[in-house]
């Protein structure tokens, strides 16, 4: 008994010491990083880079979270941007004129441009149009006062990622930029890697959200279920890779009952995402002979398991030959997926347009509204699933 107590005390003490050391190391790292960034800020403001632009001030960092160009005719605003963003880990150039900004984006790679809307000579609207023409890969964020909201909305039509209202606090700015950075990374990955990945023997599945896995030898239904015919004649069925990746973070799975007889087009299984239910129709008629109960116990595993382990149930088909004609396989399924991706992307773009403003004073009500709009997007995309 005493020995067991000593062991328990020793383990607890070890865990506490480990936790304390990790906390101290984290604080030490954060303190060191802050000092390095403060030094970079101090050095950067002393550099003479006026040959690139008369009002240019530059602060470089090693491995910055992003490179930002801020444009405003008020130096006090630019000074705040430099201090806030550099200490948060962002490299930044600041200038006081839109014309100077255009010269810089021709020569430098920036992730974001923050531009004031009201400026002399060249305002934020003109800068947005010109910058997106020269460098469509740079994301532009417009800073505006309440009185100019309608004009700021116009900049989104000209290519701005979003607009942010001033005044805003340091925390609001950093929260806004964190969200914008996630959106940018998401869009860049989508542009680079949105393709169909045909899995052949010896090739591995792609983990990318924007690269769909289509195993050779597997049939795909128009309702986004995959079906694999086993050697014993049983057909295993599961949700295709597009469903698994759109509905990332599934909350609940409902499976059919064993021995249940089902007709093609009837609901076979359903998945729940954020209180939104999606029913997947059966691609075949027949009797349910096996179910994968793992998914009811661990629905979150569905999106991270290898493709073939995402099967939901096994069907003993009663009309296999004729019902196979409606399914896609191989290169035909790849071509079909291209159309489905385009259809989903059009819906997603429409959703992004409707929620382009990132509100620094986001309320619970506006968060709820955006979630409902997103569920509406998923529902619009899933309508064809309900057709037999």
C-alpha cells in the first residue's frame, strides 16, 4: 500500500514539474520573441529605404506570419500598425500614398495590403482596382469609417478581400488578421491543389481538403456514395471523399439495421453536421448484411480514416446488373467530379460574397446568422443527393 502511494505521489510530482517546466519554457520563448521583434522594430525604423518610396518605413522579421503593406495618409495610424503587427509576428512596410504602394507591389511580394479608404490623390477604391490588376494574388483589406460603408462594400466587388471599420482595438485588429490569414491560406491551397486524385495500386490517399480521392475499381453514385463489390458479391457502401471533406467534423452517424431490405434511392445512412442532417440514398436494392458500428461510436473518425475504412454497411444486391449502369467508375467518375467541384465552388463563392465583411464587433447573433447561411450552402449542394 505504501509502495503504491509512493509511486502515485512520484507520478503526480513528475507531471506537475513537467507542466511547470513547459509553462516556463513557453513564457521564456514568448519573452525572447517579443524582445527580438522590438529590436527589429527599432532597427527597421532607422533604416533608410527612401529610394524605394519617399515615405516608406520597413520592418523585416525572420519567418513572419505574413508580409503586409499598409497605406494611410496619417502617420499616427501607420505607427500603430507597425507596433501592433510587428510585435504579433508580421513583417510590414508602410507608405503614405497609394502611388507609392503601387510602386512597391511591383517589386515586392506581399500577402496583404491594408489601405485607408479616404486618401488624397489616390483613394482606397482606386488603389484596390490598380493593385488587383497588377498583383491579383495579393489580398486587399480596406479600412473605413462608418460613414463610408457603402463605398467600402464596392471595393469588395473590385477584388478586396474584406473591409474593417475603425476605430478598432489591438485585439480586434489581430483577431481580424488571424481570420483573414486563415482565409488566404485556404484560398491559396484551393487554387494550387483543387484536383481529383485517382488512387491506383501503390499510391496513397491525399489528406488535402481540396484533393479528392477516387480509388480505381470503386463505383461512385450521383448521390455521392461509393460502392465496392467484394469477391463474395457483397457491396460495401460509404460516403465519397467529397462528402467526407465538406462535412469535416461530423457529429453523428445513423446506420441502417442489419437484415433490413432496402430499395435503390431510399435513405441508406445519414450524417449530422452542426444540427444539419444529410441523408445518403442507397445506390443499390438489396438486404443489409453488415454494418460498421464504429462510425456511430466515433463519427469524428470518418473524415480521417482511409477511404475504404469509411464504409457504412454491406448490401447483398438483388438487382446488381441493371443498377450498376447509373454509377460512375474510373476516368468517368473523375470527369463527373470536376463538374461537382465547380458546382460546389459556385455555391461557396456566393456564400463568401454574402459574408465578405469581417465584423470586428461580431455579435452572437451575426455569428448565428453566418452559421445558418453556411448550412444553407450545404443544403443547396446536397439537394441532388435526395434524388434517386
